[in-house]
C-alpha cells in the first residue's frame, strides 16, 4: 500500500493551496515572508534552473516547461543552464538519480537521502538544500527516482506555483504572483497504480475534426500537447486515437516522441502486438483469421514488435475479431492460448528478451472474459486487464488466488462509449462519486497494475480525467468524504478561489443529473409531466443551474472566461437547454391532447431551443479562445433513437392546435392528461388524488384557455377549512377570480386546515365556474381526505406508495466485520445519500438473526400484501460465482435473497444502465396494521443502496418515483 506523503516545515498560503493538486498534497511553496524561505522567482528575477544535459531528454524538456511556467506566474523566465559553475549562488536543481551528475553529487554528500529514491518507481523529492554543490549556497532540489519521477517533481512545483495541468487544454490562466518562495521538503514515494492513462476513442467527429484542422491530423504536433497534459496529471500510459488512425504509421515521430516524453504506449483491447486495426486494413493480407491466415498475422505482429522494441510499451496480447468484434462462435480457448503462446515467441525473437521481462496485458473485454471464465489462461506475468461494462460498472475483479499472479491485474474503464444500449459521447455523464465507488473496489481488490479510462475526445472530460488519474496515484489521499472538497479544489485551480464553490456545485450537479439519464437517451417523455411534478422539478433544477452559470459567467474575471465557458458554462447551459427542449415537447404533446391553446407556445419554444443548441455549439467551436477548439462540439446530441448516433439532428416532433373562436376555459388535475370540458368524448371521469394530512406534496390543478381570447373564471372552496392559492398569490383564500388571457394557463394549489376539518369529513371540494356560457355546469373537484395515523414514522396505506432514502434508516446493525457507510451526496435522484458496506473485501454472510442489516421502521395503515422495490447502484457480479447478493425482509420473515447484477447485454442490464439504477422487486405480507420493520441485509460486499419504494402497485408512472429530485438550485434564479 502506498505510503503517506512525508513533508516537513511547510507553510501554505491560501493561494498556494488553490494551486496544489486537488485531493492530493499541497507542499513546498510557502508564504513569501516565511522564515528560512528560498525565493526562487519574483517579477524581477528568477533563479536559474540547473539540469544535466546528460539526463533524460524528457527531463530536459520538462525543465523548459518549468521555465515557461515560472514566466506564466511571475512574468520573468529563468535561465536554463547545464553547468553548476554558471548558476550563481542560488538555483533550482533538477535531475534524476543515477542519470544526473548534479543529483548524484548531492546524494553522495548526504544532502538528500538517496534511499528515498533509489530503486523506486516514479518517486520524487523536492527539498531546499544548503550548499548542495560547490559554489551554490542554497537551492531547491527536484530529484526523481527515474525519468517520470523527476518530471512529476517538476510539474508538482508548477502546480503549486499556480499553473493548472489544463493550462493549454482548457485555457486556464496561471495564478499571477509577485514572488514564489519554497521551504522544507516534499517527498512522494510514487503511485499506487503502476500504469495510469487515457484512451482517446470514439474520436469522430470532434477530436478528429479538431486535430485535422489545427495540426493536419493526429500527428506528433498534436500528441505533444496530449503527452504533456498526461504527464502534468501524473499519468504515464496511453492508447492513442484509433478510429481512423494508425499512431505508429500516420507520423513515425509519434512513438519516438511518446517515449522521449516518458509516455508508455499501448494499443487498445482489440489491437494486439503494438499494431493498430487501421494498419491491418491498410497493409494486411488475407482474412483476420488465425486458423486460416496465421502466417500473415505472425508477420504482421512481428513487424510491430520489431519496430517498437526499443520504446517503452505494454503489449496487448490475444486476439478479437476484426473491427472490435467478437471472434467467431467456433473460436475455442485452445486456439486463443496458442495465439498467445505464438505471440510470446515473437516477442522473444524480435526483442532478444525473455517474454516475462516485457510488460504485457490481456484485456478481458466483453466476450474475452467469457473465455477466461471457461478456463482460458495466459502466463502468470501477463497483466489481466479487467473491464467495466462500458457504462462504468466493473464486470470482474481478481479473486484471492488471482491476486497472487505476478502480472497483477488492472481496469479498463469508460466515461465515453459507442455501443448499446446507446452511445454517450457528447458531455461528461459519469460523476466522480460513481468513479470513486467503482475504482475504490478495484484498489481494494488489488487491481492496481494498470488503470486506463476511455475519455473520448479528451474534452469535455477534464474533471473525470483529473480525478481518475489523481485517484490512481494515491487512493488513500482521496477518501469518499473528500470528494466534494476535491471538486472545489479542482475548480479553484481552474477559476480561482472566489469562483471555486459555485463552479464546483455546477460541475457536481450537471454530471449527476446527466448520470440519471444520459443526454443521448433523453427524450420528450423521459420525465413525467403528469406525476409528482417530476418534469417541472427536473426543469427547475436545470433552470437554476443555468441561471447560476449565466450569473457566474457574467461576473468571472476576464482571464477565466474561456476556461469557465468550456468547463462549466457550456455543459451546464447546453444540458439545461436540451432538457427544457424535451420537456417542452412533452408539454406540447400533453397540452395539445387537452386542447390547450398554449400548446402552440411550447411548439414554438421547442424550435427556439433547438436553434439555441446549435448556437451554443457554434460559440464553443468558433468563438471560444479565438476558434482554438473548432469541431470539438461537432458531436450530435439530439434525435437519438438507437445505439448509434443519428446521421443528422432532428428536433422532437410537436403539434399545433387551432385556438377556439371565443375564450374557452379548461381544467385539468394532477396525474392525468384528461381535461374538462371533455376533450375526448370517451374519456372517463378521473378522480383527483387524495390529500394526505401533513403531506409535503400539495395537491394542484390547472386552468387553461382553449382560445387566444380572454375568459373569466372563479374558484370557490365549498368548506371553510379548504383554501386555494396560486404561485403568484401565496395567500390562502377560500375563493379566487380572474381573467385568463388568450393562450393563458394558471396553476392553483389546494390547502387544507386539518385542525379545523370535521371528524366526519371525507372530501375537500373546489368549485370552478366559467363554463356556463358555453352550456357547461360548474366543475367540482372532489379531493379525498386521508388522515395521518397516530405515528411520527413514515406510513402508507394500500393506495399510497412511499420512497425511503437509503440513509434514513432507523437502525444500522453491524457485526462480523461489516460496517455500514453512508455515501453522502452520491446523487440527485433515487435518493441523495446512498449506503454501502465496508470493508470492500469480505466474505459472504448468511442473512438473518442479528447479521448486518439496515432497519427501516414504517407504519402500515392496512394489512395485506405489499410490493417492495429496492433501488441500487447497477453493480455487476465482480466476484464471479453466482452473483453479488443482497436480501430483504419485513419483520422476522425469512430474508428474500436477490441477485444485484444483471447479465451484461441482457434486457435487465440495458434497463439498469439506461436508468442509472438497478431495481429489484419483491413481495411481502403484512399480517396486521401497525409498525413493521423493513430490513436490507448484507450478503456480499460492494452493494450500494439508493432508496426503497414500498407499494409500487399504487405508484404513479414516473422516471424517478415518489422521492423525485430535491430542488437543488431553488434560489439560483433569484
């Protein structure tokens, strides 16, 4: 396990804190006036940077980045020198132990502890040293155990000075300072995950169009920026863009430059032996079939190994079908094992090394995992790269014996995907809370040799990329409780301290809201316009977020505007616009069915919002940073109907109604698309929903005009303890009257003074007039009254569904090594706070008795049979065997054991990942009215409970259910 950071005598200023690595250490940069501080740069002078020209090229190159970073911060660029005699009395000394004569001399003198670095992987030390070398009185020494260790040490100083890793890729300005001072030492013993990287994938039309316009393609000029970004983020591994690209062929400088920078290159899960799919399409002879064309394939692979043998790589082993497809059904494990054996023979022949000395990985992606589960094995030194389901849920983790393998294990993860049930490529839809929960499991199960994440076009996945790589570096430094602070620190790094909290709230909300339903899967009727005020609640949150983003964008300092636009403003405002467009289309459909003249208002609004989506993308592509990111928002995001993106964007269909000639009043109630006077001669007479005593949900109805001309109306409560109010007139009144203008609509709320309700009263009645002039009698809405039972507990009857957030348990029973942990702020729907168990590595327990469980006390007003819906994160069967289990029961009934993870690619799996939640149903008998206890039992680790819905038979159709979404941004528009 990774050691904690060791540092001494560190004084931090607020500005320094916001320049540090989010979630990790803030270290050696200190207040300018601190005792014993060394001033390394001011607005007038900067200390020279001493680096041995014999050190790694990548180290010397990173030293030039440090020079540029100092200039970004202070306005003065330091000189880079190679001769210690030319530095003067003070300097910044940079180098790699065993590669830099300067660092070796300092270590030999005992001024730095070589044992901290010697033989370690990517560790580094920053230390203020007196008399480090002859003629130098004092210096900041940046020493690394290897090439990347030194480079990470350099970039750590850059970050602490105030240069974001995203300075180029997101146009983040450096923090300007009058001086930079350092003190004490900072030591990092290296990463937890050995290889940490990104996969540029699904890169058309955005990344590919951008690269072609700005660099002439995905060439070394383009990749130089990506390599630098990856190193600044302490990454070291990459799979390059591959849709219509061949990294090694398109520009022969690509692999050479990657190695020189310090990037370990690989190829994707279906591109073996350091050769891309496109290379086979361009140069291969015959079929991609090992049984019929093995000789050509071996030649093809041998060339790739020979070409790249002197460059740092991880070799992808095995074979899938051509074009990221499964191999034929006739493929057997014996053939695949022979393929791997032949590939290892090629490795040894072409490199002159033993195969076990060459880093290799076997990606257990999709059907390849099935081969493994059916008995296929590879040599012990090959890393098993386990994969998620392309939707952020890890399919499998190493079991006890598998954790002993020499090659270890890793994870291939996704925050972008092309495939079923729907591709998601446009914006970030995976919250860091989700990434933490899954990658925490990977860490705990020791899958720490390789972590690589599919990031699509890089933009706009900046936040999850940062988090994924930071967490890979040191999971211990970012416990779940620090995730909110991580986002604030990251925001401060990009936009300054003043904007950190507001920007973090927007980033947190938009990714979680997109996690509920990805934009590509959202449609007009995703959220109900009839029940639980769901669509309006969703819209209210998006409107609040957009209002906050607009306000922040108008006020943020000019130097931050480009960064804020691309990282926060665009994704929030564009997603708000998209959701409003779809919800407006749903309202148009509902209102047209009712004959509401205002349906035409929403059809026009849909068209405006559709055009607004295009305009926002145009601003990103053409106006932002002077057109620097042209094509980055070319991805189609509207009109998806199946897994693949549409060939063109199509606005949702809308209807038009012909308004009546004279003002015509209509009324509708919550929970139905029916209206009065009848818009359908065959419609039934729906009953208004009951009014429950003390219920936070307020019953409502709406008046609307079927004409474009005004109409008079009056509303009266028939009992003195019933009153009505509107959103514009919050005062409760027994009657209201007014004029509904053409195309107008008005929502009204019914309130009951329960203290004054007669004991025998069963209905609250509201009379609406304004229909008689067209031959209609007054309409009377009769709301059933339901009194509370004598309890303070959540309660329900046979006609009422309730939702219990997982964290609102009455008791958490622990034991047998299992504890319950609340994951606060896990989501914005299906319950804000989730609950899971620790430790993540634990044996299965038989539920029952006093074994670990959550208990929820609920008052059942009626005896009978009740359905229960347990809503969980869509965790998969990462422990193999018969699946991850959880159990539920009521009172002392035998626990019903349920399987959490559906089979990947099954309809159940498609539904779970589409909705972002796994719903498990069970039925339970309640023998009598009164208090009963719902119990959620621990069986296996890794289960994340979101909420419990009881009596789903009475639950009205909606996406989120009765709990819905809390009004996160209620006051933003004020």
